[in-house]
C-alpha cells in the first residue's frame, strides 16, 4: 500500500501497536482500536512498525510522527509512568530504525551519527562509542564520524582517544572541524 502513496501528500503519520496478532471480527477491531492500543515496541507488531517507518523514510517522507495510543489501562496509571513509556517507545523506534538502516547501508554516515547520539543521550555511552567506531570502520574517510568519536571519548574522560579522533577528523575534513 505504501508504494502507491506520494510522500509529499502525507502530513502526519500516527503509530501504535497491539498486543495480539489478529482480531477476528469487525467488533473486535473497533474495540481494540478504541481501547487496547499500546506504544510502538510494546506490542507484537514492532518489526512491522519499524519497517514502515524505514520505508516511509526511503520514500522521502520528512513529516512528523505521533503516537495514537488509546488504552483504557493508561487512565489508571500515573501520568509520569505513561509519559515514560512514550519516551521509551520513541527511543526504541529511533534506535531500531537507525540500527536497521546502518545494517542495510553501512555507508550511511548520518545513520551512524544519529544512532550514537541516541545511545549517548540514553546514557549508553559505551554502546555509542562502539557504534561510532563501527561506522568509522565502514567509512574510513568520514571526518564526521571521527569527530563524533572524539566528542564521545572526551565525554567518557578518555582524552587520548578523543585527541586522536579529533586530529584524524581534522585531517580528513579540515573545512568542517
């Protein structure tokens, strides 16, 4: 269905997930849609959600996403807990899409930088450094990835690695360092 849609005509994409594979009747579909949606990454359709987002990106969609989550249980949970679930869902979606993107195209420098940024902002600095090193190995001429490595290493207190990465970034791309 996505292949026939002009991404320029899409204003907003709403995402949600469900806890079961199928609904058997129209009434079950309506009931599920109105009362049992969960955040992306919490249900059984996580792979399909992230695949759809990647496909939309590949088609050129650059609009906004929102979570369309109607769930009666959320009304019983403290607002802060629901907000935290939404935050985790956004991080999951971003990480999943970026990881799959760089697997499909290891030369996708922006994907490696985005993944490392997302991991670092989530407090997973060691994983961020590992990701940016992997990206730099696949893109040996990328000053941007070397610079990102320098920033992450400096934030981790590793002055030696930071200095080496900054020097290499300057050597590879002196105009932008």
